[in-house]
């Protein structure tokens, strides 16, 4: 008997409570929805997907392209800032001498940063080398903009060996 897999066409969520209407959405839940959407998207692009146990690694997913394994950090946003959507390619760190801080991802930690712009369901696949010294990334999936530096990475799944 052959097993069949089912891919959901869309993902839905529910409001946590009526009292929360109009307030800022829970960023943890927003990230979880983008992680679920990423599973569907990466699978539809032909990758095999693995999720590391726990959340102690710098990467969120491992993609198998058939040629190699890719460490993927996923960031998402739905908030508009200055006509674009902004994410920070940074993570929080705690250093005993300095307290809390932020650090940039390096090639020793991840291979690509995938950014999901939730309102337009746009995906950007950015190699870690392209992020050098970038503290903020701004995306303009819905408008033409001369400063759309990251647009060449939109739907760039081919960077990981897939058409």
C-alpha cells in the first residue's frame, strides 16, 4: 500500500481572543505561521526539509537539495516601515561582560537567510555572504523602488540548486 502525502493549499489562523483585536499580533505566532508556510513552500520547490530539534541552533531548517544540505535561517515580517518591509539579519546574544546584544549571522552558522513577507507571500533567498555588515534589510515586494537592493533575491531558490 503506497503512502500519499497531502500538501495544504493555504494556511489559516485564528484570533487568540476578541479582546486582542487591534493590538499588535504575537510575533512568536507570526513566526510559527511563516515556519509552517516555509515547510509547504520549500517542499513545493523540490527540497526535502528537516527541522532541528529545539531552538538552540542559529538555523531554523535544513534543506536537502539532492546535491548538499543547506542551513536556513527564516525571518518574517508583516509590518511596513517607510513603504517597505524590514527585517534585521541579527540574533540576540548574551555576553557576560557586555550583557544583551545583537550579532550578525556568519557563514559558520547559516548558508542562507530566507525572508517571508507575509502580506504579499513574497519569499527572498539571500546567501549569507550577501548580508555582510547589513543591520537592516528593507523589501519592497508591492511597489517599484530604486532602492530595492534585495529584489534580485526574490524567489531565488535556484541559489540552493533548484530551478
